């Protein structure tokens, strides 16, 4: 079944003092007094009210810049984080501590709160599975998933820590070894893991957006997803918006818990160190811990504050984390290339005359980066994966013939090289027929879906200007309304570039249940890599 990702209730707001980039105008060692510059996971946006109160109490203002865990590890490892940040604050430091160049740049951590990654299912489904009133383990959960007795959504483990923790936790539990995962143990449990991930019918690049998508689907009959694997805190928050709250399943053989360490970088100035000390002490105070617990549904980090009754299971078994970066990286690679349902992506690419010069070069580089040319930590996962179907549909005044590829799980390089060759040969000329080209794309997808329906399917639309074709957004909306359901459910991810018609692209994403990505103030490569988390 295809995913339909439609924003519903806004889980994360755009908050004052938050950005997604370091401040390049401020040199290392010259921070603004009273400001702690923090590279963080996006889920921490919900702490802003607590941090606003902390600023009044301590004089320390937190300036967030958001990043995924592995992308953040890359920035710490290569020293980029040192250029604009004083501290990092992700849901866990476990992966960072496995990367030698990152680990040596980590200073003092202060654990602020915690939240395990668990499974949430509707109560009726729990009863149907025979799990009501009893604890179950990951092996029984995997067996039921493999039999398609339930389906679920989960975030991309290369982009979001909740998906990362779920992948590690399931693999560790199924290995049954009681010790850290290695490549041999991953291979031994691969059949059970594939069984488990066959039931994943919804994916996203962030926990917040996954929740939004699920909340909308919960109100749609036959939406194709029963539950979610996510942070306990996210599921408890989500329950307030659902017609039928989810019952949280705490596997009795263990979970992986996020412990949210606010961690200084070793390059931090003495002023930043003092700000970190003040802020950490304030946030770990009993009253503030209760405020965090009440407002974010995360567990307290200090023993003098008792966990609320809403945390159904108090004493959790913590599963062992992999002991090496290679084991983690191998597990994530195996997930994409072998375990989860494969992807199908149609790239509808503007190659009109306005793309000449730097813009067409940027498009070529973005596509080439997805063939494995990006050697960064994040880049090696944000690429075309084994078993993935990739179709490039360049367009200008009309759509050009579609260029279809399927990346084999074994020996993918020849096909990736073909995609690279096609990308580097793209040229720019002609007009910008956006909507008629999109219509042509559905003809391609109809044929592919009829031949192989069991894939995650999405459309990426990249355009740098306004539509000049005979068909407009109103025509497309009418066309989309009349599509068969399996085509109507395909999300479109428009990428804003150049002088894109922003309002029309927002409308297009809403029509299809997609999401807009903005490449106007960053590279097209960065936007394309971010989209990978939603495919």
C-alpha cells in the first residue's frame, strides 16, 4: 500500500530563536553572552516554553539549530559543529560516541529526561492480537507483523532517532544474545527482521511529522496503518488528538531509551561552559523536572521526582546498543537494502530554459549525490537503495520520455552509474509545463504499481519557476480528484527552487498528502537528501 502523508494537527511549530543552520557571522570562541548555541534534534522544539522560563531564571537563552542524529554526528565529527555551536542535544549520544572523530569532541553531558521507544496500537487491535493485560516480547510482535496481523508506521532510522532506536532495539532483542550487536548477529536474525518490517506501511523523516500523518489517517477508513513505533512521549501526546487512543506496548525483553543528554562540545568557551552548568542545574531541578514531565510526557532524569502514573511500565529493561560504528552502519544499510519494503520514486524534474547555468548544475549534483557520491556519514544512507525503482522524468515545454531504473540489491554500481550518466547529461531549454508533466508521470506510475503494488511510492517535483503550460493547478486538482485510490494516495514532495510558485506548491502538497521542501536558501542536494527520509 502506498503512503499518504497529510499534515494534520501541527505537532511542531516554528519557534522564535530556532533555526536550522549555525551562525557563520560569529567566530569560534566569540559567542553572544548569555546565549547557548545548541545543535539539537527537532523533537526538542516542544521544550521551548520550559526554556523560555529557564532564560528568565538563569539568564541563559538557548538558540536551537535542528538536525537529524546521523547528520549531527557528521557535523560534530568533521568539526563543522565547532564553528557555530557550544553544545549538542540529541535524544542520545550512543551513535556519536561510536564515531571516533565525534566522540573526542564531546564534553560534559547532563541528562535531562528520558523516553523509551515503544509500539502503540489501538485497544481493539491489542485485544484482537490477544495481548490485552499481558506483556509480549519482540519475537511475538515480529511474528504477528510478519503475518500482517497489524501494520505500523516508523521513522527513517538514518534521519530520526526514534526509527534508529526501534531498528536497534528489535535487532538486539531478536538476537537474544544479551550482548552488543555485531554483523554476525544481524545476519542471523535478518529473516525475522524482514518479517517484522514487512508490516511497515508508513515512513517519515521525523517523529513529529509521522504523528501528524498518523493522526490524519486515523480518521480515514481503510488508511492502511494500525499503529506507530515512536517515543513514548510522542505517543502519549498524540493520544490527546486521536478518536481512539493508542495502547502502548512495552516489550518485556527490552527497549532502547532516549536519555537526552545536553552535552558541551570540547571547543566551547568558558562563558558557554558556565551557561551550560547554569542551564543544566536548572533543568534538573525537581520543579522543572515535573514541568517537563507534565508538558512533554518525558520521564524525569532525577531520582527525587517520581514518574507519573501515565507511564504504565516503570522498570524497563534496556537493550544493549551495538558496540561499534560499523555494526550500526551495517544494520541501517541492511534495513534499506534488504529488510524493509522497497521504494519507488518518480522524479519530475524542471529542465526549462530558466534552469541554465548554476541551477541545472545544482540539479545534476543533487542526483549524482544520491548515486553514492556523497561520502559523508549521512550521505552514505541518503542514497538510492537496493531494490529501489527510480524514474527520472525531465520536462520543459512538455515531458520528455521517462528514464526507468531499478537498483539491484547485489552489485548496484552499474545501475547507479547509469543514473549518474543520465543526471550529468541533463540540459536546460524551453518552457515550464508543470502540471501536464505531472499527469504524464501518473501514467508511468500506474503501469509500475499494477505490476508491483507492494512498495513505498512517492513523487518528487523540482521546479525553479511558475507554470507556463496550458494546464494549471485547478486542472491538476480536478485530475487528481478523479484518480483511482492507489494513485491518489501517492504523496507529492515539491521542492522550492529559484522563483518557484510557493502557494501553488503548498497547494500541490496538500492535495496529494505530501510535504514541501525548501531549497531556496540551501543546496538542492541538501533538500533531496532530506526527502529521502520520507520515501
